[in-house]
């Protein structure tokens, strides 16, 4: 007998709350085993599914695809918000090549490998397109969980590539799915391959134009709007993210590229309640990841996965050991990366949510072989998280690519304001090699209008006085004017990034 309301809704919320709590609590396990935290969410979803201990029946690919698309839009928006423009300038050329030509090359080579393993050509190329992009969330959850900091150029290349390559994979997947369905129906004209480059170029152009335009428009709107409550500003940025994805998509452009670029433009501008906005979108991105992986885990049927296990293992190894290293090595030749850097970028090509979400699209469209493709993709994503993912900290140390950044302060001081302020607050790490180490605050000559506002020493918050001595390991927060930034960096070095 079906439950009546509100009991039915309460049961759904109870199941969701329990799964969400378990996912968050068990995410700490990734600190010990060094695998992407998203894998934990995926496994919990599988255990809660119809063939797991939870016994939850779920096979709604349409709902999963829509939910995954919304979640990816918010994840990409948050990724854009948190990408400094300096990182983009340092790495846009190599990352852009990897995110476009690299994705196409990986898709083609994996497609050839899938064909050799018994897939028909159309299905093989679709499979290659689905697994062709890397996942920023998977990569950096491992790096942050292990406490490693990459050298700037390598880290920026991986981050920007991961933010930019999803749109190309989405475009290829949708076009190749349409081709597969048309070929199966005998429509040779609709399944022609010549129009694929035109479709890709058009979607990228539309997505870029809308993303930049909406980003600057949103920045202008937020700088002039005076909303009655601080909590309304995150609501406005969520609205901007939704518009940034939807408008270009309806205009046959890449909404994923547009929403990432919108976040990038917004995040590198002056925003009211900036720190609070970033925290809200960081939380929203994490919630999106958890919900998305839980739902995708519920879609998986372990017994069906075992049937394609050998194919999944073979393609995972081919992708990680042969295809990506070959493509990355060739495409990065003009950019003068060292062998160690190329090897690292090649190895840290983890697959995450995007391939699984994309794999639901052929199933939703009832394409031939879609069920088998979904299971193989699921297998590849899991193995990608386990094999390369678990070795990322070890490989980082082995290749000597960690940047030895100072430890993050245990406390963060931020100022919330509805409108841009003329001054700024920045934190600096007192290294033992700095001249200010061992000096008192009173001995330092600050420009007019600049002052130390807080010293964080271990777990202690110290109110600064002229007699306060700055010790190595301190985190010093300084209020100053923008034009004095260069002088403060002469004293304390580069400001810390929050």
C-alpha cells in the first residue's frame, strides 16, 4: 500500500539525508587512501541501489541526466569563480590545445581501441567521446586532500584544461549520438561526419560569446545593485549561472563553456560580499557533486558492470598508459614543458562525473548499444579514480613538482561589503628568510593608511601592537590601499591566496 503524504515525502527526505550524511562523513576516508572523494559518493550510491544493501529501485535516466546537467553547470560556474585570471594567462595556450584538439585526439584513439575490442565503429567513437575529458573536481580533491601544492604552471594547466574540456566532450557526445541513431535508422545524410567540425566550432563560438557577455553584464549588474539583504546576492549569482548555461544552449551553443566563462569573468571582478559568495558557491558545488554521484551510483547495476569488466579494464589501461600520455606529449611539445611536467599532466587525467552523465544521454535517446556503453564508461571512471587517482600524491613527490607553499592559516579574516571598497586586506606568511621575521611591528615603516590588523600564530589570534614581534610561521593580515600592494610585497613577499 503506497504511503500517503506527508509520510511519502518524509521517507524520501530521510533516505536523502542519510545518504548525504554518510557521504560527507566517509569523505574523510579519502585522506588516508588518496582517492578522489567523489568516488566515495559513487560507491555509496551503488550500495544504496537495487543490487546493494539499500535496495533503492532507480532507473530514471532522464532525471539523472537533467540533474547531472544542472549539477555540472553549478560545478563549472564555481570552478570559473575560483580560477584566477593569472592562472588562465599562464596556461591558456597549452590548456586550450589540450581541451580542444586533445579531447578530439583522445576520443578518436579510444574509439579505435574500442573498435579493436569488438565495438561497431559508431558506438566505439561515441564511447571515445564520452571518456575524452578530464575532471577538475576529481584531480584537485586528491591534491587538496593530500595537502600538496603543485607548481604554478603545472597546476594552472591542469585546472584550466579541466574547466575547458567538458564542453568539447559534451558537443562530441551529442553529435555522435545523433549520428549513431541516424545511421541505425538508415538516414545516411543525417549521419554524415562532415558537419561535426562545423557544429563544434559553432557551439564553441556561441558559448564563448555568451559566456563573456553574461559575465561582464553580471559584473556590472552586481556592482550597481543595492539589495536589501546580503543573502540575496548569492541568489542573484545562482540566477546568473542558470541564465549563462541556458541562453547559449537554447541558441545551439555550448552552455557548459558559457557558464564556466561567466564564472571566470565574475570571479576576477569586484563583487559585493565576495567571500560569502564564494563560500555559498563552493558549498553548492560540493552538494551538486554529492547528489550527482549518489544518483549516478543508484543507476549502476554491479552484475551488469561485471559483464563488461574486461573491456572496461582494458580501455582504462589503454587510456591512462597509452592514449593520454601520447596525446599530451605531442601537443605540449611547442610549449617547452619539462619531461617530468609532461609525464605528470599525462598521468593526472582522472575521469569523473562528466563521462557518466554523458553516458546517460545515449541511453536517454535510445541509441543502439547505449546500455553497454554506459556500463563500460562507469567502469572506466571508477578505475581511473582508483589507479591514477590513488597515486597522485606519490607521483607529485616523486617527480618533484610540489611548490612547497606555506601552510594555510587556521583562521581567515575577510571583510563583507555591499559595494567595492577603496582599501584591501591581504594575508602574508612570515617566512624565516624574510627581513621582517624577528622584527616588531613598530620597527616596520608602513605607507600612510596601511596597518597590521591581525596576526595568526598557530591557533592563537594576536591583537597587533607596536611591540608585537613577527615570528616565522605567522600569518599577518594587513589593510592597505591598492597602490601600496607592490610595497607590501617587497616587505612580506607574495600575498597568500584564500
